[in-house]
């Protein structure tokens, strides 16, 4: 008997923190990853849930850009009606299962550390963050003060997938990155975070302080940007500072 709940399918694991609905959708996505493309009927049969529930999850994946469809090839004489619809994961859908890539990256950096030393890891981290921020240098440095530069940097990081924002605090700005694509790797290699912090300081033209990181288990990567401008002059009430 089929049901609409999360199926217990051998060999398919899902994150424990997901709701029942989320777990089922994750299993649908994993099946497409491992054995797709396939029709909704095949997905339902493989997972032991109703076709109605499967179509709901597949439609949601398509709406979120995590899955796409294509017509199944016809077998035998062309008949009436539309061809069956196959569902397959997009690159965004595959991102659900990115830990394998994280494990590969960690293994590669670990190999680099063992065979070329910590300096090589540091150089790699610096090269990586440079490729992240350099395309946005002109847009960031066009702003005169660290607060404006922090806003421009947040916009740039958001375009790179870091979901960044800024907020004003008494002594300056806080740059918050609500997502980190490399958090799993940075947990083992903090050089990635260190190089990023140094690159932010150079780009913003002022000393910055990293207060929290997702890699250490915090909710966001938070960087404090003091309210001094790039020339080291304290901001005044005229230009938006406190003058203190």
C-alpha cells in the first residue's frame, strides 16, 4: 500500500533535520541523481509513495529550478497523446548533494598540505579568494568609505552565492554572509577564512575583525568593519559618523 509520507528506502539517506515533507523531496531528488532521468510513475514505484505525492514534489523541484523535464523517447509506432515526461536534476538540484565535492576538495587540500606544506595551502587560499573578489574590485573601491565599500562588497558576495548583507552597529558596519559554499572544507582548513578576512581588509581599505564563521558552527560569517574611512580619518556627523 502506497502512502504520502517519507518512505524508508534502503540505500537512500536523507539529512535528519529535514521535515517529513522535506525528507521525501530529498529522496525524490536523490533518486533522480542516482538513476534519472525517469518518469513520475517510475519514481512513485521506486519509492513506494503515491503518484500524486511524487508529482507534487517533482513540480516543486521544477519550480525551484532544481529539476527539469524532457520528453521520453517513443518506442514502437507513434501513438496518440503526448510522450511521457522524464524528470532530471539540474545543476542547482545537484547542489543538494555537494558534500561529495566538499570531501574531494578537503582530500585535495590535505594532499597539498602533506606534500607541499602549509605555505602551499596558504597560497591556494589566497589564490582562491583573489579569484572571488578581484572581478568586483572596481565596484567596491569606487566607494570612498568602508561602510559604502562594505555594502558594495556584500552585493558582490551575494552575486557569488554568499547571501551577504550589511547592518550598521555603533562602531561601524557588520558584513554578514548567511551562506558559505566552502564551510565544510573551511572547518578543516581555517586558512580559507583567514585569507578571506585579509582580502576583505585590503579591499575595504581598513582593518576588519572576523567575529563569527559558519565553519565554526555560527549562524553566519560576520565581519566587523570599523567606521574609519580608508585614510584613517574618523567619520564625522557631516559624513554619517558619530564624530566620537
